[in-house]
C-alpha cells in the first residue's frame, strides 16, 4: 500500500500526539476516527499515556510492534521532524501533518518544512500538509481530521487550500443534507498538492464531481498536463481566491503561495475544461447539479412558472448564459391548451398562473417533459395563499424519476413558507434555488462540460512548423545577454522571426544616413525609418518613426534629423542607428503576442491589432503548451471579432486564416523553445488574402535564463 491509497484506505492509522484532553486536537482526531467507524486498527501514540479512549497507547512510533500505513502527526512544530523520522523508520506509507508553524511563518519555518519533505523522500512516504485540517473519506469510512462532525455519504469531493473553508462547508452541508465522498485540506502542499488529489478523485469510483478552493497552483505546467486529461472525465469546479492584487498578497502570505496572473488562471482552467466559479455559492450550485443530475443532451431549456415576472427573469438568464429557449412541438402546445386555464401561457415559458395547485403543475410538467425539443426544465414556484409547495415538490420527484434522462432544476422563490418544500427537493437530489439566475447558470456549466468532453473527442490535425533555425535565435539571444540588454533591437527581432519561419517585413539596421539610403534603394520605396535603441519602447513618442519615405535623399535627411532629435531629447540613451523597413500593402491588422506566466509558462494572445489593441481588448488567450493542433489555434482565433473581419465582413477581402494559424503555431513554438524570452509582441501583423507580414516586433528577454 503506497502513496495516496495509504491516505484514503489505510488498514492501520496512528495518531501521534493523541490526548485525553477534550480541548486538544489530538483528542478530537482520535475520537473522529472512532466515531467515523473506521474499520481498521487505530493506534494512539503518547509517551505519557498507557491507553486513551480504551485503546492501548504506545510511547513512540518506533515501539509500535506492527507496520502502520498512515501516521497523523499532531505534536508541537519543533517535535515534528523527529516524529516524522520515527514514522519513516516504522514503515509508514503516508503522513498527515496537522501541525502549523512551517513555511507560512517565514524563513525558519520554510527550512523546517524542507527538512520535513527530505525525511518523507528518504523513507518513500507521501505527506498531506503540514498546517492542514486533515482529510475525510465517507466510503472507507475515515475521518482523519479535527473537523466537527462527519459528512453524509455522497459523491462530491472537496479539495481546499483553506482549512477554514473545509470546516465551514462541512457545517453548511449538514443544513442542506448534502453528501460528500471526500474532504481534503491541502495545507501548505509541501509534498502532495491539488494536482495529486484531483488525479486521485478522478480515479475514485465514488466521486462524481470535484470542487476546489484554491489560492494558487503549485506546478502550473503539470496542472495543465494532468487536468487537461482529468477535465474530460469528471466535472471539476474551482473557486480561485486572490484575484485582486490585495487578495493575491493575502493568498501569498496565507500559505507562501506564488500567484500567477488572474488572466492566466482563467486561461488554464478554460483549456483544461475546468469550470471557474465566480462566487462560493456557484461552486456548490454546480457541484450539486453534477452530483445529482444527468448530463444535458443539449442547451434547450423549458420554463414552467406560476408568475410572469420571475419567468421573464429566467428567460433573460437562459439567453444571457448562451442557452436556448425550447420551441415546443404543436402537440405540446395543444395539450397545454387543453389542460390549463385559458388565461395561461401555453408557449415557453409556460405560465400555470398564481393559483396553480399541485395538479396543474403536474399536468404542465408531464406535457413539457414529454416534448422531444426539451432537455432541461426550470420549475419556478412563488408562494401564494393557494400554492402547494410540498405537494408540488413531491410531484417533481415523481416526474424526475419518470424522465430521468432530462435535467430538472427547481426555483422556489421565497423563504419560510417554502422551506419544507425545499427540503423535500434537496434531500432527494433535485438542485433547488431561490432565484432563477443561479439555476440557469448551473445548466450553462453542465452544458459547457458536455461540449468540452465532445470537443476533446474530435480528430485534430497536429501542427508541424517544419525545420526551425534554433541556432540563429540562440546567437542573437547570447549577443543581447553579452551586451546586458533586456530588449532586442528591431532588426534582431526580425531575424528571430525569420529563423522560425514567421513572415515578417524585413528590418535592416543602418548606422549612417548613407547606409540607410543604400538599403532603401535595395528593398524598394516607400520605406519606414525607426530609431534603434533598447531603451526606447514607444519610438513615435520621441519622433523616432517616419513613414512613407519615397526616395534616397528624403531617407538620408530623415535619418540625420531623427537621430539628432532623439539625442537632444534623450542624451543618456544609447542609439545604435536607424532601422529601415519597406512599407507593405494594407490588410487586416492583428496582434500575436506572448507573456510568460510565472506558474503556467508562455501565454499566447491573439486579437485585433494596431494602435487600438489596448482600447478594444478584442483578444483571446491560450497557453503555448496546448496550442499543438490547427483546430485549437483556429478556435482561439474564432473567439475574436478579428475572425469575423478576416472572414470577409461587409464585403471586405478575406484574410488568409491558414497562414495566420501557422504563424501563431510558430510563435508558440518559439516561446516554448526559449525560456529566456519573457515577452513577445507582434503588432501589427497584417493579414492579406494570401499570406501575412509582421510589421513590428518587440521581444524582451531575461538574462538569467
């Protein structure tokens, strides 16, 4: 028994630091193990006790006469290392270190945590924690935590970087009668992390949906690799905290997290098929939906209501979330007309009127559920003096049982008078909401998961950029590093692009006015001149750009006046000369860029380019490591308005999308091949009916890579 199996399915569990005192965590953990009816052997370890709770106590792990699978350490932080060493010597397969006082406390705690990991490596033990609440598995059953209570058996696994969230959600689940398969408190993630437990929950036959509270991701690249596969098998919903700058700082200080950008997390989750909850409520709304409902067969939604206003709100929410209001068959409309009062609305949304008893709801439900154009149903009930919320709830259960292949969501819009009805519904696994919007949002989440699974099954064409000149790029980067420059010059950027087959309008460095004139005659007029300096990012701001130059004399005069003007404005800035570039025909201007995220690696951006890129923000993002098929790149491009223009919007000439796909693939490959490149900005890239050309390229490097 090794690794995570020893955590979730141990045969023998030791509590090192077990205590008689009800106020001690060691006491709580021991009694939680007992109360959870753990079927294996429980071993309290405490040198001052002979027995605790009627169970024989051992003075140390080295004196336990049989092998132990799981050791739960709850001793003062200064004793943790020696106890872990004893656990290793005793043959433990896994540890749960409850004790705090490690990297979250500073440099001394970090050193202690690293030593703890070294001990685990030495004895081939896996570790949860330190600084955690522990874990629970309702199917073993096992409560290896100091939480108050044990969840009802269910099929949702909760993985949390915050121990407090584990405790709060567990307590909340009792009110909702909501079952879980696993609760996992990650703590500092010194060894095992969220990726390991997501992988384990994917393999767990009792887990149907996985929800996570995360403040950071330990290994972004591994997260992308593992979760891209995991997200196709089971729904994963994440609430990522620390989205604001202040929140990110708080997350960092909480468990020593190294935070990537919020946009990077959004992109990572999306590429993996992970649903990101905007609020904690949404996290559990989605979890309940996936845990108890079938996967929707389409995005078509029917609404049944006893009030007009809520129906309008529900309809708006359905359309806002990209779902479709079902169009009923003629037979459905006719049946509704026969069974409902003449004042009712027989179209979608169906209004059964404010005085609707249970029987009227039943007739509407039977009719709507039997329509082949309906796959998801939202049932709204507002309390009136004559509604029958409990009876209607029981009818919903019967309908759900009869039409088990369709999703059903209840919206009971009220408080005290509807509580009994809500309990009937939630206790039987029907997701129940107080407002229409979260119900529609839950349907949207389920539909997105189905679409992600379907798209992952499609046949895709691998991108093959062909032979690339890595040596030429290495030489340019080495020269920039030798010059102690962080920014490549324009002609160097052009050479890097050419080495990787990225179409570019060549840029040639001229060190004198005469040389600029000669180059202009060679490449042909009209030309553009740009000042060449690693310290000037926005050249036009200092008069460092001149366009549309038509002859040699104009070029030579402009060269000298440009250099003189920039030197006068910025006397301390080094100037290498002026770069000469031939002007190209007009086309659709787009941007292809890259920013290297601290967690996930190179993040590729595509969208409308030119001077309005920051104003319009018509961009989409993907990580380079996942842009390995033509279909993936085309999907990225299609998310922007640029794609609409490239397809020939309002008579405009079409752009060469296959050439654009190839260029994006080459930029992604360049970013993956050279970690020292931290940023790239190809803007604008002009896309023509045949081919494209990058007109301006900026590349930033990290000399330390």
